[in-house]
């Protein structure tokens, strides 16, 4: 947190409970002096003495005080003159392949993205009326663009009721589903896998669900079907693809089709191409790096001109760093991160996508979680190595069983020649994505 605060240099903090206290103290360590601090739940620690110790101005405000002052007419709302190209948000990348980078997002980026994902081809939610209101449990961090834009801002414009979780986890999410009547589920692949195996998924509480959304990383059709099959046939399943640099979405599946294993169609006013060596554009079905142009593409990185130069080509196409292809229907399919592809040398150098092997491993009943990274090899340069978390009921699961399971379903160059390492947990970003770079070299 200190790194992000030091880069962005904010002047105000808004939060709740212990999270607010952590925020302001981290800011103090980063050398910030807060001009305003607002506690959403009337944080008890905002006395003058505590404020001074945490770098707070004396007498920080409770949110209720701001609302009461406005209702009493004491504070006339003042709205600044905002230009579309003006900076609105600094979002940080997930940090799955390296330190997070600050992404500068404009007001135009935000409005454009909400318009794109709410197009009639994708949006199934309805505006609130006197007798109906959309309800959704937000399990995705709101500082991530999926949680902030796709889940929160896009639903607030409809007057939806959004339930937030103080301590997001699969257990707290399931508990919230028991206590609410959700009309949509917004999931990450890791949470979707967990719910698919949950024995107590509250069917009676999911009667109003019309849409299940999933984003964050590629998801194999078999694993998606495990959850979708537990829902009514009329429930739409939507998968999207985007990144922090594109504000929200690049692609999204149509609400009229239940298609698994695809990122869907380009959202409106977006162009994309798939390129190979030398940035030569590839055709249908050929895998390469996905490049994008559109009004949702960021202003640029914060304090990182070198990253900007690497991320755009001479014609202004943004390099996503993702490997994928598009099919005959122009649906896009994301394979993996380009810089995480494992290059196995032999007569020819062959590419192995970690996500493919991870899905095979997760299909084993004894595997709770898995991550695959490149391991050095004398003969082949790089080979796949798996890090696996065993399920409690499969603690006797052996390396040989998993090596054989993968070998039976893949060609030799995709075999786990780097071995299998059993671990208690995998390092993850708050979105659930595995930080593979922390596993390399282990």
C-alpha cells in the first residue's frame, strides 16, 4: 500500500474501521499529510491525539456529519468544472507479473467504459422501480476496475443495492448469499471454482439470479460448467476480458448466448488485432499478442514513461501483453500472459501456456489450487513446474499421480518435467489471480 500511496500522493482518505486506520498510517509512512479524512462508520480512533500520531488533521469527520450538514443546508455542494480528458482515477495493475503500475484513467475513459458494458447486447440488469431493485454482493475489491466499474459504478447507475464485504473471502461471500436475494453474481475464476464445489449453495436464495459474470483471468469451459449447471437454464453466463489499462472491458460475451470458454465480442467502438513476430497481423484462429485501440484505453502510466513506450506501438495500438486469438465468429479467446509463456526447446522451440496445465491439474479431485511456472532445464532451457495445494481429504496425493495425470492428456513437451511442488497456499493478488512471478526460482 505504501508504494501506491507514494506514487499517487493523495490528499484525502475515506474508509471504514481498521482499514481506514491502516490507510492513514501507511500514508504517514509514505510522507503524506492528509488534508481530510472521512470515516464511513464513525471510526472511534479519530481523536486529536490519535490523529496527530497517524498524520491526520485534528478532528477527522464521520460520513454522517457530512450528510447531516448537507441536509441542513450548511454545505452547498460545489462541483468542479471537469473536462472529459481530465484525470479521474489512478488504478493500479494487479501485480501478478511484477510490481503494480499506476494507470491514469480519465473521466471520458470511465463514462465510455460504462456505456460499452451497458450496451443492450451485454446488459441484462434493469433500473430500479418502486417494486424492483437489482441486488448484488460485491466480492471483488473496489480498487480493482472490475469491482469499481463493472460491479459498482455500472450497477449504481441503475439504482442497484450493492452489498459489500468487510473481509472478502469465499466463506463470507457464501454467507452473504444466504442473507440476500441476489439478482446477479460477480465472480472471479477462483471464487467460481470454490462455489462450484460448495455443498451448501443456497438454491432458494438464487431464484432471482438472472446473470453470472466472471472476469479476471481465463476460465476453462469444464470448470465454468460445474457452477453454471447448478443454476437455472435461463440464467445468463457472461465472461469478460479487459485490463486496468483499458479501464474495464475489451470483450464481453453476449447476454443472448451461454457460451463457455470465450471472452466474447469486442465492446462497441473498440478495435483489436492479433499479431505475431514483427507485429505482423494474424488471421482467424492464429494465436498471438492482442493489441487494442479504443476510447477506453488509459491516458498513460503514472510516473513511468518507459512503460508507456513499451506498451504502445508506433501507430498507437496498446499492447495488452495477453496471448490469444479470434474465431470465425470474431469471438476472442485469451490463452495466457505473453511474458508467462514457457518456451520449451527441442528440435523446435514450443510454447506452453501455464493456464492450460493449471486447468488440467485443477480437474483432479485432490487439487484445491495450482499454478504452473517456467523452471530452468539443462536440455530444454525451460520446462513447466507445478505448485499445488492439496485438498484436506487428499493429503496423500503424490507427485507421480499428478505427473501421470498431465502426461496422459498432453504431448511430451507439455509434461511437468520441472516436477510438482506441494505448498500450503499460493501467493495471490486481492482479485484472486496467482502471483506466478513469486513462485519462479522456488
